[in-house]
C-alpha cells in the first residue's frame, strides 16, 4: 500500500506528536459544550475579521471560487510569481486579507481532490524536484491536490505523495511525506456562506415596532367596525420578544387581549 493510500484512510500524522492519554472532560469544557458552542463561534468570527473577511475552510465542498492558502498560523499566504513558481508572501497586518498575487481559484477535481489556478491562469502542480509550479493550462494528475482534515488542521497532499509546505528559502514545495508544522495550512475563502446571508425581513416587520404591530393588526383583525384595536401597552415586551426570537407569539398574545385577531377565540 502506498503512502498516499495510508494518508487517505488514516489520521493526519504530525511530526513530534505524542500520544495523549484520555482525560476526563472538565466542568469548564462541559459548560462550553452545553452553551451550544457560542465561544467557538465567536472565535471563528474573530478569526475571519482578523483576516479581512477570509474564513477558514473546514471541508472540501467549502473550497470553491477565490481562495488563499495560508501557511501555518501566521498571516502568510502562498504567493504566485511571474516565473511560474510560488513563494511565501510577506506577513499581513491584522485585519488585512491576502494580496491579489496570493488569491487562487479553487476548482473541483473529482470527488476528493481539488485543483488551484493562479492569477496567471495556470494550475498549481508539482514538478520532478518537488517544487510547486503553476505552468499547466489544464488539470492533469500533477495538478490534483488531496485535502487532509484532522482535528481542525488541514494539509494538502500533492500528486507526488508529499505535503505542500515551504523550504528554508521560503519556496513553496511538496517534499515531505509527513505533515509537520511546516505542512499545516489553512485554505481561506471570501465567498459568502449560507449562514452569513442576510435574512429577508418580511414587509410587515419593517419599520418601528409600533408600525410592525399595526401592520399585523391590519393583516389579521376582524374588521367589523372598521376600527383598529391596538394594544396600548408599551413596546418594551416586543423588543424583548424580538431579541428572543418570539416576536410573532408576543404580537399574537397582544392581539388576543384586544380580541382583534380572527384566529383568536
């Protein structure tokens, strides 16, 4: 069995990684889990903001369109050169995204692999010496990369069964058959995720809460005497309900008190 096959089905083996004994989950960790992962979500949002809106891909299907390959934890990205080679770019300031020369295009290459195209419209591959080069006009076996995910870490396995990384001269290469710190990457994307898409606000809920309540009364009231029956209480409870996601229930309760809803008995 080849090294490629072992990596494909096994865990991502890190250089110098020690076997860890199973530990009991701490109360703090348990509380975080019960909290629904809010702290984890906050960290992801902070990470995205620190990188200019470029978020970290955690699965193959997320690698699509414009991407940048971050080398390690520092804000350093794979940078394309006009001679077809690639190098580690200069570090970026907090809040800055990758430079144009560091932006690649991710293209699906089968069910498990991905291809990357540089700004020079050439696909990234591996040459005989293990250097990452961008000189191909089409996707061939050398231009296919296998993303390997494990415990929040990502590595890119090249066609030569070696992982993408950098050498001592900051050249981007694929020469290591194991994934150490130099081969851990983050593939970042700036495409809008479904969870980031703004939710469409219904027309009835636009404007001030007083107007919202009036809109719903008009929509559901039994117009026997043609007069609107609107709750005279303040909108404080509606503000709280909107923050809790129960605005519709609160509006219905207020209409029920006024006997102004055809669905209320």
